[in-house]
């Protein structure tokens, strides 16, 4: 049963703003032990997306966004947006913000799962206690592929070269304005649980991971791309046999790869086509071997209960998705298992 979240109930009763002010210190906890580190809670929406709150404007208006390492731009729907998705999401009314600045420049982003068209604007953006003034962002006038999304917009955390030309991503702006001292951020993504996931900005809270961090250099300083050695199952290489590139992407829920190797993996795990997806018989989860991603000489194991998603008692889906690409995308299926840190200062993950 889909129940309303506390936030939705409070919003209907107009109690949300008072609640948020009271909770502000609890929700975005600037750790006393490390004043540089700002930790920000994320809500796990059915293991498909991790959503956090930001505010835009003066007075602040709250939006739910996906913090996305696969893109670099921030956008939210405009009150003038004409797409059906905008009627079911929170929209920004620029007339109500005293710090807003509009431009006539178009703002266009194409994602793997959708697109947005809009206009470039500037305003004050807050992530917890971190404040970016005169932050460039997009206001969507048209958007496709976001109709049932559990978020209003997207906040990109990738490199400036991926951003709409002439704009600066919010993480770079926060660093420029001295809001964070270390150009580093990290994600802890929970499994199944709605609460508990965290984005850390400006540092790392090491209580969220076991063992030491294994650093991997970014292969091209345009995005969070790394080089993988191979992908194997039961000691047999099933993909990426001569090495390949992989994007580490918090904004993608599944594991994507080139169509050929992904089809081989589906055969190997006895998955059958089911519309645009692949289905497996649920009892095989207990006997299927893990998929091993070898990166920088270290094996990262993804067990069957992670790469097969249980939709119901009888319906289980493979989370591998074949695309017309030569790259792999390590999305949330992978990142739920491994705490990830993104170091812009040293271009490494």
C-alpha cells in the first residue's frame, strides 16, 4: 500500500515549513567533530532513486532532487512548465523570490531516461546549511520521462565540462564561495530502508564504511569515469575482457552495459525477456553466483540478491540493462554495496 509520507501529510496541513525549521538542525547535521563536513539525509524511493531536499529562492522553497554524479546541472520545474509531469511535482514561481534573476538563455539537458527544455536562471540555493548565492540553475518549461518520478528535479555533481556552457555546477560554486573546505563528497546508500542514506559534502564520515578506501583514478577528468579490468562469473570473464570504461553514477538505478555482453550475462543467469526487461525465476537467487567487477586489481563482488530485484513473490527482474554503448554504468545496484567517495581535488573515486 502506498501511504503518504509524513512530509506529504504535513505539506497538506501547511505545517511543513515550521516542521522543517525545527528539524533543520537534525536533518542536515553539520557534524560537531568535523565542522567542514556537512551530512545530508537522502530518502530511498523503493531502491529506484535516492532523493534529498534542497531549497531555492528567498524565502526558501523546498524541492526534492536526485543528487546525480552522472550530470552537472541543477534544474527544477517552472510554474510555467506545460508538461504533465510538472502538474504532479513542486514548481518554482520566480515572482515569489526576491533574490531571483532570469536570463533569456535556453537550458537543455538530455538524460538516458528523459530530457528537459527550459531557461537559465540564478538564485540562492541551499543544501542543508550550505548556501550558494547567485547559483545558475535551469527552470524546465517542458520535460519528458519524469512523469512518475519521486523527485522534482536533478542536482548534478559531475565535472564543470558536462554543465550547460557558461554555467558553474553547485559543488564548484560552494567550493569557490568557501562553503566547503575540501572538494570531496561521498554517498552512503541504504538497501530497502527508506531512511538512513546520506550524502556527505566537504568531507567523509568514516563511520559509514568498513575497511580502508580503495582509490581509483578518474580516467578522463570530464566525468566520474573509471577504467575497469574485467567482469566475471564463476572465474569466467563475461564482459569487459580487454578492459573498459565505467561511469560511477548515483543517478542511475541499474547496471548498464553494452548490449552484447549484457545479453550474455542474461543467458548465464537464465533470464528471459519480459517486455523491455529480463525476468528470472525467484528461487534461482539462492544458487546463482555473484558477478565480480575487477577494478584497479581489486574484486568487487555483486551477489545475486543485489543484481536480481524481487518485484513480487513470483516476479524477479535482472538489474542488468543492455544499451547501444561501449561503456558500463555502475548505478545504485552497485553503489548500495560499496560506500563511494568522489575526490575532485585529486580526480579519483
